[in-house]
């Protein structure tokens, strides 16, 4: 399922981060985020227990992949633990969320798909697409 257009939550973060108002508690869902023009971003999922000051991937309530421009590195984050992915910057990131089996997978999308990272999620809460832009 492709989310189009996204409906953004009224949830207010204290940083340049947004969470979609549409959450998922069952089924398979897929969306893509164009990342080619940003030097710093994170793409992920979170549940509503994330705090307004929490950054994606830095708590047990969110999972993401991120690109930091100055360091020129791609990482996966969950519970404030970083996994370096040793991949080039994706032009577009695809996110596949399969809630029955509980994985969330991130792909680099260009001429072909390349798996970047998969998290096994252990939560019964609905999950929401979330984004963080560093340059705002």
C-alpha cells in the first residue's frame, strides 16, 4: 500500500521531525521518500509513545535509517544504537512494513532495489511513518 498523500499529525516535535497521522496496526505497507536533495535526514517508523523531544531511532519507540551530510555515512538506528551500513547515499528510500511478521525493511531505490537494513519490531502499538530533516 502506498501512502499518498501523507496526512501529518498535529503531534508537535521540538525538532524538525514529523510523524504521519495515519498509523498501521496490521497488514503490509510500503512508501518511498525522495532523499537525493537533502544532506541530512532520517526516514523511519515510530509509535505514539515517542516523546516530543525524542529523535528518530534514539529511543525504543522508533526505528530509522539516516544520512548525515558532513560525515557522509548511512546508518540504521534503534534504542540509540547505531549500525553503520557502509552504503552510498540513496536517492530514494523505500520502507516496507509487514506487521504480521514484524519486520520493517529499508531499501535504496534507483534503477534497482537494494536492501539497506531490516529491523525486527517487537511492539503491539500502531506504527506511524516518521521523518526528520536536519537542515531545517
